[in-house]
C-alpha cells in the first residue's frame, strides 16, 4: 500500500479509519440489497450510525495493533540500540560486558514475521559476539606470539591459547629440530612423541596443508588420547616461506566448526612467523654461548649452566661432578709452532673430550687452555673415571704439523657434591681448582680428586 506519512503507525491509523469510514458509508447500501426498505436505511440518522460504527471499528483495530505489535517492535528497537551502543563503546574501550547473546536476547513468542524478526535479531547478536570472540582470540594469540622469543615458552603459550579459544580438550605442538619432530608442548595426550610417526602428520608436513581426520565410533584408536574419545583430529602444519617448522595437532570430542578452522588458519600464519623468530633467536643465543674455536660453551654461559645444574642437584638431592682440565706446557706449543697450531690442538682436544663424555655432560672452555666439564648425576668415582678416560685420550693424540708430530698431556682436578656438604657452585669450582693444582704439583699428566 502507498505510504502517506513517515510513520508506519500513523499510516495504519489513517488506513484503518478510512476503511471504517468506507465500511460505514457503504453499509446502508449493503442492507438495502438484503431487502430492507429504502426509507428505513437511506436516511441521515442510520447513515450517521453506520459511519460512527465503522470509525469505531477502525479505531479499535488500530488500538489492538498498537497493543499487540508495537510493544514487540519497541522491544526489538530497544535491544538494537543497546547492541549499537555496546559496539560503539567497545570500539574504544574493548568492553563488551553491557550486552551479550543472553542479555540482549529478544523473546520469540510468535510464528509470524514478528517472530522471524526476533529470531533473526538473536542470530545476528550471536554471530556478532562470536565474531568478537574470534577477534579477541586472534588478538590474544597475536600478542602472545609477537612478545615471546623463548621457544619452549612460546610453544606452551600458543597451545594454551589455542585450547582455550577453540574449547579443545587435547592438543600437541611438535617442532622440527635436527630433522626430527620434538614435542614442545602437549595437553591431554598420552605418548605424544609417537605422533611424529603418524602418516597424517607426515603428509601434512609434506604437502603443507591441514589434515582433518574423522574418528568413527567403530574404529579403534590406540594409545593416543587419555580421557575421551575424539570425533575429529586436525593436523595443522606450520611453515615459514615454505620451510616446515612445526605441526599442531588438536583432538575434539565433536567436529571442528568453520569458525575454529578460520581461527586455525590465521594462527598458522602468525605462529609460523613467531616460531621462525624464536628459532633464529635460539640459534643466535647458542652461537653467543659457544666458543668459536672448540665448539664448547664459553666461560660466561658455562658458569650460568653450572649454577643451573648445581641448583637442580640441590633440589633433587642428586650428585653433580666437576672436572677441571689444564693442558700441560701448552705455552711452549704456541711459542715453538705458532698460534695456528695451538688453535688446532685446542680444537682437537674438544673433539676428543666430546667422544668420552656422556650425552648429558657439558663442556666449557674456562680459559685459554683450561677446560671445565660439568657432569650431572655423576658421583666422585664416576667423575674420576671420566677424567681418567679423557686424560688417556689426550695422551694418545697425534697432532701433526707438517713433518712434526706433537704429543701433549693434561692435568685434571675432580670434585663432586655428593659426599661433602657444598652450599654453592663456587665452592665446588674451588675444590676442582685445588685438586688440579695438586695434580700439577705431583708431576702433571694425572687426575687428582679433592677428596684424596
């Protein structure tokens, strides 16, 4: 129908009053057609009565429309204003608490266009706040990823945020290091390291595409998840400039929604950059910690590791061994053959010691020709045996310089914090130094223990 004013209910009142007037005006002719006498109905009093009745019916219809329709439209408009105000304020404050899908929900009490409008509004509010939650999740994840360079902390924070914002009960982050996938963070997963051999994980890493794995109820799953049966597992490869860096594995008791998949897509991009930065930082830290000539830890970083291992030994009440080694008469090699030969000697000494030491042992270049070996969980007897094996290995070395074949020896001092009360790492280091001094005083090329 054509609009008469800018207000819908004013138009409705005009149309209803007009319809009532037309009905009252035509009613006498309708009565006349039913067989009534003209003088009974075609007179002014009867006409006025029918006009009045028609107008009253029109007005009553308008009042009923106001009482039935208008309150619902007003409620819908009020909630719309609340949502609009919330969005406008949250743009600057980030506070969405004044309206959420529960607070701003409009009651749906009819199965017509008014009810459809209420349902559409409720769906709109849910979609709006779900979008806001995803935006907040992306913000949280981006902030965490961009502010962390420690590889272990980065992986743990990333997994924690992913599980929280996707409501996923179990997940693993595995980082590729030295050609192998290593578990960097995990939650709710048993034997997570076995996932590195999964065909789905290898395929995701190879083609650099997310893999979704459905788990039907009639398919048995062996030793992967601990406290629930997943309905779907998703494997997300993480790369940087097409170089595979890691893989994220999430398991859910239901299928992953499109919103979660979209969030994972954005996470994958940001995590790839953050992970590359963390790996580069770790490499730089390692380079800064290593002595360029021998590949051992330098003195500054070595002392840091000594304190860490000493504190761990004290907490766990496990022994800690320490070996201090000094090359005998090394200055004469530099004086007679030059520093290039001396550098070659130091490099080969590091290689020889590395072959004797255990995987968990640490090597430190303490000074020019002085070396320190930190031996976690090594008793005094263990440390003494390792020092003796290094001494024999050094003694058997042949270092050639042209036609000249050089032989050298080394002296060793051993200490440990198992049989004696030691309160700080410096005391353990002093004991090893005193034992080394005694080994030199007794003729060099030997191992001396502080407890002897």
